[in-house]
C-alpha cells in the first residue's frame, strides 16, 4: 500500500505540474550570455558573423568548464576585473556593514562589508585594506531591487532589501530603515544608468530584418547561429531579456508561477513535450494560459516556436506539425510585439517559399491571415476551439432567439457580436427593421447584453468554464447566446406576420413573467390565457399545460399569501407576555441558562418550520385557484388563431404607458430638489427616461431626452443624470447596461435626425472629480456600445 501511494504521488506530480516541473537537480548555465551590443563583437566582426551555439550537457552536469561564479559573471557582462583587494577598488559609491542571508543546511545571516561601485555590488570579509572579496553581483539594467517592507521588519526585527542579479540574489538586512533606503536608492540609481542589454536572439532578429532582401546573407545567419534553429535539447535561458526576479507576475502567485525567466524556460520544455504527447490540447491550453497570465512571455513563446519550426529534421511528420498547430492557436489568441511580428511574418513567407503546397505552407497562410484580424483575447480558447484551429476549421455556434427558435452559424476565433447580429438579421430578414438588435448572454435566471466588439469565441469559452466550475447541467444553469430586440424605436411599424412581431411578443411575455409589466390581476390572467392559446391552440384536457410560473408572475402570488398570513396571524401568548419583560428576566443567568436557550431556540426553529409549511400550503392553494381561473379564460378563447392571440396579448400590454422600455432596478434615488426614494424602476425607452415605483403603472417622473443635458457614471455604483437644473442620482448595480442602452438610443436619435441637430444633448464621462462633457456629434466613449449597428 505505501508503494502504491508513492506511485500515485509521482504520477500526480508529473500530470498536474506540467508548467512547474523541475529540470534536474542543478540547472545548467547557458553557453551564451546577455551582452551589450558593443560587447558582443569584441573582435570587430559584424553581427552576422557572431556564432551562438546551443548549450550542451556533459556527463558531469557542467558545460565542460569550471569557473567561479563571481568571475564567470563578470566575464560574461563586463570587462573582467583583476583579482584585486579592497584598496584597489575604483569609484566606490556606497560602503558599509550589512547582514546577508546565507543558505546552507539552514538559513542564517552573516555580517559582511559591502561595497557598491558603478559596475557591481561586492562584499568582503572586512573593511581593512587587502580584505578578500567573497562575492560579486554584476549590475545591469535587468537587475531589480525590492525595497524594505514593514512586514519583514515585524517578523525579523531587520529592514530588508533584496537585489536580483543574473546568477545571484542578495538578501541584505540592517537595523536602520534610513540605511536600507539609502542602499536601495543607490543600487537602483546604478541600474537605471545601465544601457539596455540584448540577447543574441534579439541581435540576430535585427540582422535578419536588415538583410531580408538578401537571401544569401539570411541563409548565412541561420547556418552559423544554431540558436535560431530547431533543437531537441533543453533551453537554459530565455531567448529574450527579462528582468531578474521580476515581480510583475506576483498577482498570479496562487497559480504557482515562478519568475518570468523561469517560466520562459519551462515553456520551452512544454513545447518539446508536444512532439510525443498523446493528447496535445491540455499542453496547448497550459501554454496559452501562461501567456495570458504573464504578458511578457508572449513574444518569447513566438520566438521559441519560430526556432522550433526552422530547419526541422523531419518537417512533415505529425510530431513536428504540433509546433505549427500551437503557433496557429497563438496567432488567434495574442498578437506579438512589433519587432517579433515582423520576424514572424518573415519566417512565414520564408517557409511558404521553401515548402510550397505543403501542410506547413497551409498553416503559414492561415497564420498570416489570422494575424491581420487577431485582437487580444480575454480567455484561453476552449477545447473545441483548439480542435478546430488545429485543423484550420471554423466552429459551429448556436444562437437562440425568443421562443423555441435558433440558428446555427459558423464562426472563427475573430468573429464579433456585431457580425453575428448582422448575419442573424440577414437570416431572419430583419435588415429593413427600424429597431435595433443585440446578442445577450442568458440563462433562466440572468441575462446581459453583449458588447458589439466582444469575441463570440471568448463568450463560448466563458460558458464552458462556468459549466465546469458549477459542475451542474440543470436547465437553470445552462448558458446560451440569445438574439433579441434591443432598442424598440418603432413598435407600430412591425408587421404582424414578421418574425420581428414574434420577437416582440416573446420579449413582452418575458417582462410579464418577471413582474416588470404593471397590470391588474385580471389583465395578467387574461395575458396568461392568451399565451396558452398561442402556444397550445384551443383548450383540451389532454394538452400538456406549462407550469404557472411560465404564465403568471410568481411574486404576486407570494406577496398576496404573505400579506394574508401576516394579517390573520396573531402573536402566541408566550411572545405577548415576553414583550413587556426585560431580556435579563426572560433569560436569567445561572446553571440552566444553556438549557433554557436551547429549548427556546428549538421552539423557534419548530415554529419557523410550521410557518414554512403553512406558507407552502397556502401558495399551492392560491396557485391552484389562479390556474383554474386562467384555464376558464382559456376555454373562452376557442377559435383564436396564433396571430390573433399575439395581437390581443400585445394590445393589453400596450395599455401601459411605458410599453417598450427596459426596466432596471434602482436601490436608491435622490435628486437635487430633495426628493428621494428606495426600490424603484428606472425605465429607459426610445424617447425618455422614467421612474416608477415597483409594481405601479404611473411614472413618478419622466425626463424626455431633449431635457437631459448629460448622464454618466458618478462612482462605482452611482448613475447620474442632469436634466435642466436638476441632478438625479441612482444607486444601482446595472450601471454598464444603463449606459449602453442610453448610448444606443442617443446614437439612434442622431442617425434619424442627422448629426448636429440635437446639439443640446451631451454624453457625460464621469470621474470622481466631476463630469467630462462630450459634444453630441461624437460617438459615446464612456462605455462600449452593445452589439447593434451604430
């Protein structure tokens, strides 16, 4: 059994630590170093003559040479200093005693004499002349300094600074805060004065760009620089420069990332695993997720993929094509920086010219087209999308519309919500409609409009992630894309026989069921019976009847039952007697206090259970009575066609003056005139913005768009409208949706009237300080418009 447990642990480590794997007990040092451009060619050779070899491992775990750490690092980055004592050190900037953390069998601190010069941070055995230098940290512009923090001081009693170099990390301690800050400032100042360090790969990419019209020179560069070509060996350093000990990734610390440099090396190992992996998609998703979380690594992975697709020994094998498949997924997810993008385009053209009519040519062509369209994604592509990209195909997306209807459309990784809306309008013959439409993310309990520029692939990926996170597949948690009316600008022009009329009918019924159509109970029952006639036809005892909550607003039943129960229910005698007693008398202290409290709590719990049972029983009775009344009305509609039923339904709904508006719940409202209220509806319609008490048909206040001077988000949960000399503040969680809809209506008004005719209307962009007004001829920029043509 213990052996099985060990095997299980090892398998889990191998399977679930793909991006955090160890690469041997001791990491090999790279045979190429980071250098300044002028240091890279000390013999006067041109950059094209620089030879950079891929590192190789020998049996003893070294690269065939043994040099002390400090001296080797000095060699690789600056002119080597002579082994000198302290008295010979030039240009000393700061010096003094510091404690350094030393790691051995246990962590301990030792006291050394530290000296900061223009090139390095050195430490010695003491301050006396001739003291032996014990270590050196070479300072380049890639080094970083972590300043002293109070938490470390609380834990250790010392102020700490940490200096990261290419090979070393010095954790230094002092008891004085000013001294720690002085050292940190001095070291950072030296780092800031250093020239940018470039890797050999960067210099070679520049040489290739400069000589791209000279094929023989480019070929010479590739042949003499193995770092640019495919390798089966590991990579010991990134191809691009990254700061040592960079902390930009720390907000992803929960995912177990190391430094950016460490992750770059690990990613190359993951790339190589693609060649032998039985199922490549998890590895591809892992690489893409790391690039999504750690933005600097995107260019690095592109360079690694270009390297692994250059001069491959077996370019047409399935194992090698995995690199092209990952490159395809990368090109549809992230755009590289300008320099790497040029290098990538050159590489793709070169492959196409060298291997025409091949699979590599097909992938290169697909990637080139994708790079023209790609925007940075919000989510890593889903499993299905990666499968489609690996075969260079499009995905099938289902778009629903109110009622049982749906359409299936082929989409790519670049398809936006605006494109889907346009194609849905074409499929449903709605191009000539005066109203506008939008896509919505929707389930049975929640919906939200989709921004026009949003990528459909990202939305589908979010749906997939939500399903996996909730681990539920019930109908109420199933997410879908829904095509719906968004701005109802002209309801009278909708033809009764059009699909648009059906959309209007279905969306009106959604508002009724949600309780957002103020009407009497008699009208609501009439609407429910008309809905049954539209769905089922004439009454039949054998027809399957939908549940009441799909026909009638359930909250009305609950409110009525709760009101009747509270009116009829009297307080129990014990509670009446207890009202006049102080708490100390009802619950006296003593040995039986716990027993009395337990008995009281049990009685209260039992009473609550009885009340819940009584409430459920009354709800069932009330629902049965309402359903019976609806069925009686349904019987009287015999002979009504589907068209007649919808027309009668909408005729009743239009009796409300706010028909066609979208209602948003407002938790709190206050105006500059002193009016305030709680729990209201804010109705946004084609011509005005109105305020309603929830459940009431008459508007408390109405503000035509011609009276609105500005509107915008005042703070994280406050929406502000200025109408004339009044300022109206609304506290709501629907800020984004309200802004999007008002922007859409104002845009529609401008399209109808022509630009410049409604110059009295301004769009406000708010900050904590105040509103920033934009002229009406500009497109609103506060929030992105939803998915309808603007």
